[in-house]
C-alpha cells in the first residue's frame, strides 16, 4: 500500500484560496504545494479547472474514473444472432 495521506478531501474554498494565492504571489506549482502542504499535481489540476471553468468549477465533485464514452454492449438476442448469420 502506498504511503502518504489517505484520500483527503479539500473544500472548494480551500482550492480557490490555493489557486488565487499562487496567482497573486506569482508562486510556482512546487512553491504553492509546499506552502499549503499538498502535492504539485493537485495544484496543477485545480489551476487548470479554475482557468477553464472559473471558481465554480472547483465546487464540482470529481472523484473516480471518467467514462470512456463507449456505447453500451448489445445483448445477444435470437434476432441479432439471426441477422449476423445472414450477413456472413
């Protein structure tokens, strides 16, 4: 099991504070992460969301994997099987 903090959840207000502090003080990702004791990747992700969607975007819960966009599988029915045999 990897070491580190367990899945810590941050409030939207904290995320906004982090990004706005980084911009106001012209800090790098690393400096910002060190100042707030979080990882660089979190700062990067929050800034991207902030720039693309605004502060409101940080209020959206984004946990888990994203959808791959695959269409649902078609279940085999006698009608589908018969059509595929006729196509061969």
